[in-house]
């Protein structure tokens, strides 16, 4: 497929959508919002610029990962160890350790590594996604922002089964069952997936750039999910159970001989939540218990294991008095990495807001106490970081809004950064700094077309940022170890525009970001971009409903993703090339007397681009995926 074909397709769909006759409509699900984000039922916290979309908006279906949904619908940059490896997100180029992930209101993180592998969450469970750009009161560690995944509510009886497949042995089957048992709502789901992983890639290291086949990168995964909720007096109580396992081959770097290494990841999670309405406010609490186990087997070094148990508990109170709103949060965390270390935290957050028709002002502080220890050392830290935000909506005919915030940021070293053997550095200092954002948004309607636009400018300064660098501990023996960088300064601009009509929606977003080491003017890395921090990102998509064909309702989606070059050395001497990837998907829905049948076809990497998100971890070329799902007649 040529570049010309893709561009012509985009043009035809776009022009067709603009001339479509439409009637008055509400804002679509995939929009940019400012102001407030409902995280836990009636609890509302002022966060700032929010990117909201549903999994259905991205046009992705069975077998799609959470990473694919995020990449298609937002400016989240994904670090992937090949197409079957781990997936970690990064916002604003600050790295995965400074980008938080939440599932139904509670944070998902491995306290040993400080990040979360998105491949452990099956994409078919996620119904809605909210991406908050920049540091916010929900998690002061999240300099880049936070990603909120929602499994959605249970509203009616529904049963479905989905089958999908694709090139290189990709197979997936998923089933869901939702029912109402009196006042109790139940949703149960399960998925099994396999992927041969022997995809074709182009080796860019060799002069003749030969096409090779990835060897030993197979993947098998399975998951089970249960969500039970029941209304109680003035509130609701729910329990969520999730079990997920991923087994995959780890063949190593593409510039070396493949090795027969294997990795297993197991995740077990229990999450209980209760919310209760009070006079002009709400009270709610949540408890989550998490157990993860990573087993790595190498033919030379043997087997290693990282087992982590975590329990989190938090309580939130929201109270309004006139135009004033108080939000209080108390949380405790206990984590234990078996054979490595023990971690305890106490978290507190207080926010006071004053709401009015034109001007909202919010201010408060986040505090934390932490005690970490292993067999040899004990470490205690404490921090308080303030935050202030202002939102202004002028009385104009066109809906416009301006948002400004400034916040202190703080991050303690992870357990691996402190105590991992070999390479951990128990002398690491905590990161701290300041970040500020300024956002302007506008929404206007021109005849039958709705336009929404947003621009954000941000700047942050971070002291003692932790980075991993190679160190020679003996002749010919190199070990990666973390160390503090004196000062890192980052700035950037984010732009987005959404165009919506009755049967068409187009979205374009882009960002430019710069993160520089400003520690030592005599160093070769002074003023240079940090490793694996792309300077630019671009996301574009067009969704077009083409109407009824052969008694089915048809939708077409074209998407384009561009990621700029990334430096793989701190002095910018070596670069991972930028890349552009396009995708085309077609979906048809057929409503029969008792069931609804949806069929879909996707052409991924339609331009057959050669790219890597991590050096020497190649991604697959052009390939197809397709699937079918069957729903009972009560399903929407």
C-alpha cells in the first residue's frame, strides 16, 4: 500500500464528513476537557487538562492491548521490548516512572520497578480512558501525567463472545457475561491469547538491510475478571477480582544471536470500594491487595525471580459549603519485595477550591512519609509539596476556557533503584522540583461541524533526577546503575484539534518536548536531550460512518502515528530514527432478531514502516488482523 493511497483515503473521508448534513448534537466522547475529573463516583478532584475517550473510539477490537488503545487515542508514548515484550507508558517524555496508571480509581504500580507493564491488563476489559497531562493532586509523583483506566459500569443483561486472529500466529478468544441479580450487578470476563511472534523485520544495522524473522519471541496470555457491585443506603459497594498471566520468549537484542530465554509475569489483584453520599458531599474508601511474580530464565545465568506483595488503603472525603469545596485524602501503602526490601508509606492530600460561574481557584498540598529498609540499610524520607490552579471561563458566545497550575513535584527512589543486585544505589537522593502549565481551549460550531481546539505550554525543573547509566565494575564487565543528575529542565507545547459531525470525527494532536541535562557545563551531556525522550509526537485519526451496506452498519477508521527521533546516548551522538505508522480498520455490524454480530478487519502498519521504540527491539511490518464478536439481543 502506497503513501498516496493512504493520503487520498484520508482526504475523501474528511471531505465527505464536512459536507454531511447533521443536526444538533452533544459533544462526542473523545474530547478535550478542562476543570474536573470524576475519579470515584461522587468524588471530584480538580486536575486540569483531561483527554477523555472510550476504547471503542479508537477503532481497536479483540486482541488489542491497553497500549494500543492509548497510542491510538492520546499523546502517550510507549516503550516496548518488541511486539510481544513489556509495554510501559510515558507522558511528556519524562519516562514511565513519572507517569502513573490507575485502574478504577486506584494506582497500578510495581513498587520494585516503579512502573507498570500494560501488557498485564487485557484491552477488552477497558471501556473508558482518561489521560491527565502534567502533575496533579491525585499523584504528585506523576510529573508527566496520569492514565485512568475504567472497566465501566454494569447496566443491563449482556452476553458476548469474541474471536480474532492475525498474521504470525496471533489468536485471541474472549467472553463476557453481565447480569443483574436483584440489586446486585455482576460482570464476569475471561480471555486467552497466543502469538507466535515470529514476525518479519528489517535489520538496519547491516549494510544491505536484510529482512529477517524474529525468533523466540512467542507470547501466551490469559486473564479472568469478576466485578460485583450492589447499591447500599446512600451509596454503593463493589469488589473487583483480576488474575492475569503472561508467558513470553525473550530472544534478546536483534543485533545479537537470539537466546532461548523465557519470562513469566503473574498478577493477582483484589480491589474493594465503598462510596457514600453525605449532605453536600461524599465519603468513600478503597482497599487494594496486589501480588505480582516475575520469573526470568536464561540459558546461561539461570533463573531469577521478583515477587512483590502490596496492599493499599485510602479514604476520601468531599464536602461543599456554599461555593467552597474541601477534598481530603488519606492513604497508606505497604509493599514487600521478597528477599529484597520492605516499604511503608503514609500519604495525605488536602485541596480547597472555590467555584464560580467564571473563575475556579484551587489550592492545597500533598504530604508523604516513607520508610524503606533491607537487610543492611534503613531509609526514611518526608516531603510536603503545594499546588495551586486557576480556571477561567470568559462569558463569550464561543465556549472558551483558560487553565493555569503550578505544583511541587517529588519522587522517592524505587526499591530496584535502591537495592537491586547488582547495580542498586542505596545512596540515591529523592527527586524534587517545580512544574507549571498554561492551557487555553475553545469549542465552536460552524454550521453542521463542531470544532474543539486546545493548546498547552508547560515547563518543569527537576533536581536530582534519577537515570540509569552503564558503569564498568571490572575489566570488560559492565553493570547498569542509577545515579542522580543535578538539574533537568523540560519544556514543551501540546496542540490538539477535534472536528465532529454526525457521521464523522477527525482528530489531530501533536507535541514538541525538550528535556535537557543542565547540571555540569563542562560535561558532554550538558544541554543535551535525555535518552529515549522523543522531541515530537503526532497522532491523527478519522472515523467515518458510511451507513447501511448489505444490511449492515459500516464504519471506517484511518489513523496515523508519528514519533520523532530519540537519542540513545546522553551526548546525542547516537540516534534511534523516528518513524511513521498508519493503520486502516473497517467494521460492520449486523442486527439479527436475537443477536448482534460485529465483524472487523484491520491493516496495521499499512506503510510497512521499519521502526523500534527501544533500540534493537524491532516491531513488525505490515500485517492484518480480523475478528468477529457475537452479542445477545439485549446488548447495546
